[in-house]
C-alpha cells in the first residue's frame, strides 16, 4: 500500500478553514431553518390562538435515597411554548409551577429562541427571571406558592423552554398532575418511574375527552408508567363550580406499598382506607393525652349545671365559638397536625385543626366520646372509595358521639348554632379516627330546603313614575348565618355594598335609603334585614293608566345555561326555600283593570316556582315561592332547565294595569 502525505501551506490552511467554517455555518443555518420550519408548521395549525404549549412534560421519579435508604420523589418538568400572535409576547410571557413546604424546587431554568432575519433562531439565556409569591391574607396563611418564569424581549414566533425540578419531602403526599391549561397543548406527557418493588395506583379524573394513551413497561429494574395526550384544547374555566378539580383533566398518583431490599414485609402507605386511617392517626395519636389544668377548670365551670351530654357539648362548642379566633395557618406538617389544646387555649386563636383539638380535649374532659375527624369540603370532588389518600381532605373537625348520633363541632364558623354543619361539607365523608386500627366514616347530612328559608316582603306605593317603599327580609338556616357573618366580619363600607347589592330590586335605579341588620345569638340564630328604598322611573303612566311590573326580583331568571360546550354541572351552595311578597298600594281614584294569571313550573327534583296575584280595592299582592331542591344541575338537564327558565322569564314580563276611575 502506498502512503501519501499532504502538506498544507499557511495560505492553503486558511482557505480550508474558511471553507470549513462556511460549510459549518451552512449546516447550522440549515438546522435552524429546519427548526424554524417545524415551529412555523405548528403556528399554522394554531393560527387562531395566541400561543401553544408544543411540549408539556412532567416526570415523577421515585427512588431509594443513597444516604438513609428511604424512598424519595422528584418531579422534573419541561414546558415549551410557541408564541403565535403579535399580542402573545406580552400576554403569554409567563410559565408557572406550584410548590409548597412538602414540594420545594431545587432547580429552575429557562431560555428562549428568538427569530432572526435569516430564517433561523437566536438562542437567548438571559431574558428569563423567576419569582415566587405566597398566599397571605389577614386570616389565613397557606404555604402554597406559584413560581413564575418571566420572559422579556420576545417577539412573534418566539419559543420558550422552562424547566424545573421539585423535590417531594413526603412520599405519601404526591402532587396530582394536571394537564394544562389556559392555552392549547400540542403534546403532553406525565411519566412516573419507580423501582419495581414500589406498588403504585393512579386515579384519572376528567380524562374521558382527551384521548389519553396509557403505557406501562419494565426496564432495568424499574417500572415506567406513561400517560400521553396530544392536541389538547385550551380548557375553559366555569362559574358555579366549587373548584377546577371538577373539570380539569388530572391524574392522582399514590404509592400503595413497597418492600426495600432485605425487608421481610411490605411497607404499607395508602393501600386502602384502613391503611389511610392508620397512616393519619399517627399525626394525632399523642395529642392531648394529659389534661391541662386551666381547661379542667373551664370545662367544670361550663358544664357544672348540665344534666345531659348534649348540653355539655353545646356549652363547650359555644365557648370555643365565642372565645377562640380563627386564623388559618398551613405550612408543612402544620397543615396536617393540630396543635395541642393547651397551646390553642393560651393563644386564643387557631385554624380548623387547632379548634378541633381544643373541642376534643374539652369534650373528653367532660366525659364525652370525642375524636378528631378529617373531611373534604365541596372543593374536593373525590370519595374515599375512589382515592384513599389525603387528597380527599382539606378540613378537620371534632366528632362527638351523643347516644346513637354523631355531632360535629366546627369552630371555624362562629355564626352557626350547635349541631349545624358548614354548607360546604354537606354530603361529604367525615373520617373519624377512633384509634390506630379503628375508624368510622360518616356522611354529613344534606340540609333540607325547608330548613333554609328566606321570606322577603316588599311594600310599595307609586309616586308618579317612581316607586317608594320598604322591605323586610327574614331568614333562617344558611342564609341567616351568612348575614350574621357579613354583619360581624365585613368592614362598614364593604358591608354596605354587599347589603345594597343583595337587596337591590326593580332596576339599576334602585336607591337604598337606609337599612338595619338584626341577628340572634339564640336558637337557630335567625336574621332579619329591613330597609327603605326608592326606584326611579319604574312605573309607566300612559294617559289614564299605570302599568306596573311587580316582579321586582327575578329569581332564577339569569340562570340559563348559554354555553353549549359546558360539560360540567352547575352547583348550588345549599337547598333552600324563598318566598317573595310584593304589596302595591292602589292610588286613590284608580282601580285594577288587568291582573296577570297565576303560573307554576320547575325542573322536577331540582327547582320549582309558583306565582300568584290577588287584589282588593286597596292593594295588589304578588306572591312568588321558589324551592331549590338539589345541590347541582347536570349537563343532561341543561336543555330542559333552559326551557323552564324561558317560561319563567315570560312570566316576569307580566304587568298589572291600573286605570283611573273617571
């Protein structure tokens, strides 16, 4: 074989370097052009959108810690976004992810691709900044924070990529994975990687319409679960829904058990409801074991004349309501573990767990059977059979066994009477912790409509085209307790605005002249509102006739379902009955020449109405009665509901006619 050596002179070497550089530049430009073409193709597909997530990937990795051998969990997220419209660089220039004390981010980064004049992209690393802000109000602190990535200097057709790493501090409290979002998503993946000795469960919520592809594979001693969804539309936000968990697609992962190398048996975490009870009882098992001397004295004073257990529980509840102020605080384990009763007593404030702790300790001191109970409000749409995890709970109360009945003491709402439950836990499951191996699940009853009654009486007379009058509104049950809360906690201006909006009637020319609120601290804690008002230019005077529409309130009139794509129900806070009476004085020298007919209707099992008129020589009386019979309206009922709303609004257009006698 002949060997040939080529010598390159300095001039030739320079020329070769220039050729190589040119070829390299051409290669890079070709690569960038290909990259640009890819994003231009996506932009064309989403031309009517402001922006699109081209990739949204979340990877949850669970592994054994090298130092102490425990299981640890880490989430790695990637969000790649394409800016399509001219407005997108200003309106869509943030990404976000959520952290809390159990889930802290250890790393975050971002860069952008800015279109250049040569059909490619310029990579920019210095136009991304991260910021975080907590949720803090005057009465509640939550450790949940939204970490935001802010991008500047973007233009139309720019691309951003945000990455983050979040370390989970408690494997029993894994975060749900939500599919974004407020803009469309081209490609979304949730991947979970665990050692093959870790058993996982996944609960899929609201995923029926997103063509979710699921895959499970085992490789190199690991199990990989993959959930993939493509071409996701932007998800809407809906009113009259307790929370986005009712309609946003998401996956709830949880570890049921695992067996570390060398272990003789499984470590059970959340395999079933019994495991959940044992796991969470550990948070409260050592709470309030020793009686506190000041509490012993107070309980003795409160219950010294009581003859029944119910009287004892009532007096303890009333004392906690009156003396302990609610201040919510959730940070790490403090969001799960109540403080000792003596600490709450010394501070004279606490959150739901603290009030439950104090109520339980005082009840036990009085010889009552009292226990901690966790429960989810209506914000949480899960049941314990479906998801035996902490995901079902966001509230704690005290459960007291009185004879065969359970009574729940909840100090967070001090306008409710003993025995009443907050409206947002109606129908929810209370998980009562008896001991490490025994629990009881009790469903909170839904309060009947006839226990929540509002009677609104309006008395009006004509002053040419104006209405002048007064009203009295009495209420019992949840409507009354809401008014008491407004009276007690809202500042004067905010209270005035709230009451004015609540009592407004007739038209936007309603003027509230004065009002008064009366609430009771006894019995059912009923409430009453009285007010004087005018409504300008309401009546129509045509020649010898007055035409007056007496439907000053139009209950249910604006609850037509106009969103044909809405696939989530319409929710009401509680069942209730409302009676509205309007009394119109007939002016001197006039008589009634037209009285609208009576009407009734409704959607069976959901709501109903009844309207009637009657008159004598001095007055016309309109009586309208409504009953809210269900807590929700399903999408299948929307069409029939709309038909009945239309019929009701037709009735609301009816007017009485008064004609001069001479």
